[in-house]
């Protein structure tokens, strides 16, 4: 019997629907359930052929559990080793090498010193930074956001140099990115599952959270293909099995704004019934595919083109 598990936190609508959808298919030798953990012993299998991870970004214990499970042959969605290493600034850097338009972005050292460091720990860092060069490159208005994290936490819209210094003083030990604002005509949030299934959804980030999917942008067939190609390219290079990509269209060009969301919102109340039904069905289909392809004891994780090419000594571009 092949067993699929889903690991989750407070959310309920997607995990329960995911389990029910798989079991309702009555596929011989496939079953699904919420993951149950009563002990984690080194080098011992988890009992699951596939685990969909929706919570380990917030709970380090679960991340350790998933790495052990993957080592023992579980196909974890998403790869816990890559997700642990990835962050948003690297994503932007990679995009510049694979012909994906992104906003001009810089990374900044934390405003306050990290624990157990002094100013001597930063002897390689110029002080002050080349603020004129940074501001001339990014421009204003701009956005400042953490280089790791999500959920629109600690995101600031900035209008001037003085505004930047006022807001940056509030960020404490967070590592922040300063990013060009893309003033868009259209905006889309795009699910990508299994590196092949894509759903492009009109999205209005300026609306209240519960109304963001009420947007009514109507892309042409050519625009849909263009965005689908961008979404697939990003996810195939990063190696995410379950991710969303946000695209802001300015002057006909889709800019990838945020594309490191490997536990993306899939709650019925926020994404709406039609999108919810798609993500449940597609996630269930892909998890079944992964379970059927699972080789016991092997590496059943997805590794992106960036890692595979780096390991093989091949150039990205």
C-alpha cells in the first residue's frame, strides 16, 4: 500500500479536501491521511511514500522530521533541503540569469547587529554603504521586504530616502531587500504544481485580503502563454513541486514579483471555490503520480535545474 500524508498547521479546508479527494478516487494501492508523528528516530522511515508539507517553514522540528523522511525515501513536496537553503534574493538573482524580468533589487545588512556579534564582525562591510548608488539604482517609490519570509509581513512602501531610513530603523535584525516598485496595469497569481500544471489567476494585491481574487484582468492568449512559460521556467529551475508566482504586468511585460511561496495560500475562503477545486484536484493528481513513481529507499525528491546543472558543471545560460 502506497501512503500519502499531508503535514499542516492551522489550515483545514485544503488539507482535509486533499485527503478526501485522493481517497475518493479509489485508486488501488493508494491511500491518503493527515501525517501522524509519535516518534522520530534517526535513519528510520516515516511510513509515507509522499508527504505534502504545509507547515515546516514555521516549525523546525517538522523540517528535521521531513529531512529524515526524505533520506529514507519519502517524496516530500516541497524538497525540504532546497527550501531550507532558498530565499527571495537568490530567486531574483537566478531570474536575471534565466531571462525572467524582475524588479531592480538590492539586499541590505540588518539595521541592528545579530546576536553574539559586534561591529568588528562586519570588518568587510563598507560604512556607510553607497546609499546614493543604491537609491539611484532602485529608485522611488520602492518596496522594502524581508529577504526570507512571506505573508506580507514587515513589508514597507517607501517614497523617499528619508522615508527609507525611518522605516529601516524599525526592522531590527531582519535582512531586508529594497526593490523597485512595478506600477502595473494587470496582476496575476499563478499556481504551479509538479513543474507542469499551471493555473493563472487574476489577483489584485491592493484589495483587502479576502477580495484579492475578485480581480477581473483578462489576458490575451499570447499573454497567457507568455506567463505560463515564465512560471514553468522559474519552477523548473528552482525545483518546487508546489509554488505560486506573482506577475505584475507593466507596459506589456510580466515582471516576477514574488515567486518563493512553497506553502502558498490554498484556503477556500481566500482563493474562492473555482481556484480551490483546481488546486485540490491538481495537488491530489500530482501526489498520486509521485506515490506511484516512488522507489523505496531512493532519493525521490525533486531537484531544480539550478542544482542539477551546478552539480554537473553546466552553465545556466
